[in-house]
C-alpha cells in the first residue's frame, strides 16, 4: 500500500531504531552506548521513539518479526503493573 505523499516509508532514524532492536548486546550499558554512538540519541528519547514505532503500521510492515516481539514484551510488562 503506497501513499503518494511519501508517508509510506520509515525514516533512516526509524529504520535504525528497529535495526538496533534486532541486535544482541553483550553487557550492561552496551545497548545504551550503541544508541548514543550510532543513532545520536539519549536512551530515554530512543525508548520514546521506539514505543511510538511499535504502534506505527509502517514499522510493522517494515519488520513484522521485531515489532510483534517488542509488542508482546511491552504488553507483558504492562500487564505486570
């Protein structure tokens, strides 16, 4: 489903966030360090953007496995509260 206004594509930053979530990280702080160095984002901002992406149909279309996995994690954490 393509839109004529170009809104069907994720930005490079959005694709980078999803790519970061596909990676594994070795130790504590490794992911936050990678977020700062590779994406130039503070970890808090990264997680805000990631959470918004999980509700974006474009993200689901781009990487359904990652988005669905993260949605399950998010929903599980919400139900624990």
